[in-house]
C-alpha cells in the first residue's frame, strides 16, 4: 500500500504525455517502471538535468518497458514484472552511468572576473579560415577579368580542384593543351593578384 501511494505521488508529478505513456503499458510493467526509476534515486540529479532528471529517467524506463514487453517469454521462469525490472534496470543503469560520467567530467565555464561574462577563447583556425575566404574572393574577382573560357578553366582548377586530365575531358582537348592554357592563366592571375608564386601550379 505504501509503495502504491509513493508511486501515485511520483506519477502525478510527471508530464501528461509521460503519464499517458506509462498507463499504456501492461500493469506489471507500470510497476516495474516505477520501481526501476526509484532505484536510480532520482532526487539526486546531475547538473545538466537539474530540472527534469526524473522525467528523463521515466522516458528511458518507458522505452525499456516496451522492449521488455516485446522480448518477454511467458514460458520462462520470470514474471513479466520481474523481466521488466531486469530490462528496465539495465537500460537505466547504462543511461545513468553515461550521464553521471559526463557530469563528472564537466567543469564550470570560466568567466571574466570584472564583467562576469563567459570568457571568449580565440579560435586558432579562425584566422586561416578568414584568410582562405579572402583569397578565394580575390581569385574569383581576378578570374572575371579573363576571357570566358580561361575564367572557366581557372575556376575548375583553382576553386573546384579539378586536375588537368579532368579539365581536358570536360573540354574534349588533350592534357598538354590544358597544361599550356593553365600556365598562361596562372601567370595572368599572379600579375593581377600581385604575387610571385601561385599557390598551385600545374
């Protein structure tokens, strides 16, 4: 009687959809869900789940309960309740181990002592990404000053990463012809961009 009263109190605290999901289970599995969740001591919540830890546990338990229902063999020695407690308990144990393990590794994000705002750490790859984008834009602009076919070949080679053989196949010409064309195109781009050596040469 005590156990049923405790389960009833916990049940009323759950979200309506979660209550409905539990009520859809066979009664032995409903009791198994409440029992397995209670064993996880939901009153102690990891920091990321401080506000909804109990609901998370019940959600995992309901999913496990349906697994137990589908895999239950009436001819085995265990009752549906006993089988449910086993399956639900295993799932909740794995879930709790994962969440609590992550919570232990988590630390407070450092804040500025004066402003109290989170400290912004410079991204070591940010400058390279910006510089790369600037270079791409400069190449695109320089290509616009070339003849239409040269601009297309230059874009294929420098921006899309096609090799000479692939470009030759697209144009229906020989690879040496493409190589010669690319040397001329790159020379023009070097002059336009004011650099002595192109980043990529055929």
